[in-house]
C-alpha cells in the first residue's frame, strides 16, 4: 500500500457525530453511502439518509473522485478541466449533505477522496467502523461483464451491503 492522500472531511448536523450505541437496540450505528453524482448513487444517498434518520444512526457520505484511466494521454488543460469538474461536483454534494443534515436533524460526515472507488469505500468503511454500506447499482454496460463496485463490495463480505437500483 502506498501513502494515502489526505481526506477532505466535513461534519454537519446535531453534534456531527453518530449517536451513542445502546446495547440491545437494533439497527446500524453508522451507515456509509457512496455517491458519485449519478442517478442511482443519489437514490442510494436518499435511502441511506432515511434509514439513518429512522434508526438514529450517523450517516457517512463518501464521494470518490476516480482519476482518469489514461492520465498520460490527457493534456494539462484537459486534466485541469477534469479536476475542476470533480471539485465542482464535490462542492455540490457537500452543500447538499449540509442542507440534508440540517433538514433531517441527522449527524452527517462528508468524506471526499481520490482513487479507486472500491478501494476508497472499503477504507472509509473500515475507518468509520460502518455497520452498513449503501451504494447505487451500476448503470454502465461493461460492469455486467467486469463487475461493478457494488458487486465487489458484496463479494468482500466485511459489511452488510445494500444495493439500491
């Protein structure tokens, strides 16, 4: 494993921490959801927020900015535009998390990372001690053959994974 890049982390809502755990209660303490701005990931985020609110859990929202597949082929200008687009999407998602936390009265932590989505979601789930991982299903045709992030998370088997269509 290489050196991990610093994590962009912001917390919103009441106390901005997961609620204390009480023995004998059902449900997860920490619900982690991966978002990338796609339709299915936003549905997964809405589902995870509702579940966290009903269960009295903390919500961790993870946005992973994946680097381009062929960075050497991108010119400096194109790479700058790609980075700016990722930064703008992260800012929009961060603001939406802040608004949702205030509206629902839910403790939300927003993490922004760079790298492979599967690797970063696994690391975030381990670091936050997530009890449940929620992701949207893939809409890309190639993932039916190669496997999606959701499929890889399910196969890992370290946490319960809920895949939202």
